[in-house]
C-alpha cells in the first residue's frame, strides 16, 4: 500500500473535500466527531493540514458557501481561532497570527465566559462567532481543515 493511497482513503473516510481555492482545499468533517481543539488539530494534521484559518473576505465567502452546501448536519463548525491565552485577543492556533475580524455582528460575545474557540454558526448563515471549546459527540459540531496544495 502506498502512502498517497492511504492518505486519500483517510480523507475520504472522515471528510468532505472542497474544490481548490487559491491553492487550498478545505476538508469538512463528515460527522460530529469534534471533542476538543487538539482532536481537530490532530485529525487535520493527519489529513495534511490544520484547522482552517480565515484570512480574507474572499476566503470566508468561499468557506461559507462550501459549509452551507456540505455541513447540513451541523449547527456549528469549528475554525482555528482562539482567545484561550488572553481573553479578547484572538489568534490562530496553527500560524499564531491574529484572527481576521470577520465576526458576525453580535460576535464574539463570550456569553457564558467560556467561549474561547472560533466557529461558524448555522443560525448565522455560517457567520463567524465564538463558542465553548469542548463538546461531546451529541452536539452536532464539526470542524474544518485547511490543506495547502504542494506543487
């Protein structure tokens, strides 16, 4: 068995793949298997990427359309931003860069004082908000990976 075959089968088993956007493919978890950030990070790393970090308005529009068409079983999809280290200072876990300010109009709100992870909410037409970082598998929360193409 070659490595490419194994990687492709892993991706097909656990993710729905987008078409290529600016040399990047997005992988949406097929099931609500998100439990905590390190789990999503590990799954994305195994797929050759990282939990998605939204850098531009065009990227957000593309990802929202992809998730709207493929994420119908979820009410939230986790992204790579967090303010766990310092409340209100949002950074991307993988790159360490500041989170782009494409928040939904009422977000981030830290409503329960434990919402330290960035996500996209279905009730907000997949707008970006903050959410608690730990979920069990009964809460219909997925995650989105970003995989850069290698030429």
